[in-house]
């Protein structure tokens, strides 16, 4: 396997890293996070102009990338920049679902996403689902030329800012059946759709979504009725890779900042990096980060393969490793910095909070370890 990036990906990563270093400071990030929208429309438009969003879609879909390594390249840069804009929610989760199962009218929304003119999100997780893709209690009932949806979705990213929300609902079967799950493209503001928005601890934004007698036309159905599980697995799989790569980018920043601190902070007349106990702890961090990088590379390679079991195991392995290693890096970086490591002014605690939060998005390390084992027994 060739671990080197292509010239195009290297140029994209360089341009993204340069832009974020110059135009997306931690102070800028704080201001965006605390704004009424929780993201910057100006930054979002700039990301579209830079090609960041287009790199996440294939040429057939209107982009110029769309492979596993394209996703990993983009999100590693986003992780280094600690970006709060809804790239995951819109371009990966919602965008991948539209690309996988959408009709011509629905796929036309992808053009708006790539151009930076549309925010969309995927509303799938429910409070009692425990990350299981197949567990859906929200119901959709056919009523003539319409469907009526009732239920609730939890921690939906940027739902309050999205113009289109892709909602999963059960049209048949039991609550935990894979068959019988359908997806619907629901415009914001549809009668019966209500939101309770809030900020997450890491500076990102989410909402609880309630659907009471939400009536949508049959044309809102995304893909075939009852066949939404495959689309969910496709979209969430790409999301798992994106999160693992984002975590890797954030880990690299924490690692570099901690090494620099150990090489400059003095105690008892010598730099603390000279103490053997701290050297051992930092060596463990370096080794674990490289393990995480290997897991991301493996998942990026497997994403576009035909072997479903190998692909899903690689994705769960990457997410498990990102969660486990991200927590380790967050804890060690804070502790090795000492008291200054938790001050608001230092970027370190904000990276640490994002690393911990990533572990709980689309399945934590316990969930993906169990999933990895279960897939290996199939």
C-alpha cells in the first residue's frame, strides 16, 4: 500500500492548512462558536471556494474527489484547524445519503452543498438507540400521496441551521429490524417539526428534533421504501472515517504543542522534558498517535472496497482507535502542561474537548470494539 498522498491531495492539504493557520485563529473560532448560528457563513463560502467541500464528492456528483483518502485528507486538516463549520453534517452525512440513494431532484441538492449554498444534516440517532443503526422507533405512515412522520431524534448536528433534514423513520417491521427503515428529505420549517438547539461542550452545535404529524409528500422519500439501512451504513461509514481523521489532526496539534512545552518549561533549573518519567509518557503518546494514523490509513483504503465486512471492520477499528487514543492524548497533553493546560486562552483545552467529544459521535469506543468483534464473527 502506498502511504504517500497524491500531488493533488498534498496541494489541497497544504492550501487548507495555510488558510486555516492564517484565517481561522482560535479567537476566530471562539467568536464563531458563540455566534447565533454556531458557524460562519463567510467561512463556509470560503471553504466551498477552496474546494474543501467539492473534494468530498466524486466527479459524477459534481466534485473532484470523494474517495476515502480525500475524506481523510480534508478532515485531518479540519482537525488541525479545530473547525466548527458543519462539514461533517452537511457534506459527509447528508451529502453521502443524497448521493447514495437520491433521485435526480434530490441529487441536485448536492450541487448546492458543493457551492456552499445549502446546509443539510442527518437526523437518525435516537435517545435509546445506543448508536445502533438499525434501531429506529420514529414511525412514518403512508397516507395517500404523503407520509406522516412521528418521533424524536437526538443530538442532530446543526439541525437549527439546516435548510434540509434527512430523517430516518420506520415504515415497517420491529424497532430493531434492519429492513423497514426509510429516509425522508424534510425541509426546515415543515409543520410539526420542532427543534431545541444548544451548544455542545466542544463548541459545536446540535439540536433535539421532535416530529409530530409531520406530513411530507411521497417524493420526499430518499431511495426505496424500507431500504434505508444500506444508505445509513454508507453515509455513517464515511462519517466514521471523517471523525477518525479529524481526531488524528487534532492529536497532531496537541502532540506538537506538548513537545514544545516540555522543551521550554523549566523546573528545578532544567527543562521538564529532561525528566525521564515525562519522556516515557510522551513516548507512549507518540506511539499511540502513529497507531491511530495507521488505522485511519487502513480505513481510508478499505472505504472504497467491495468487501463489506472488511470495510466496516476497518471503519470501526479506526473509530475505536481514534476514541481511545484521542482520550489518551487529551489527558496527557493537559496533565503535561499542568495548570496552564486548562486555561481558556490556550488552544489546548479546546482541542482536548473536541477529542473527547469525537469519541461519542457515531458510536463510542465501546460500541465500535463490540461491533468490530461481531463483524469478525460473521
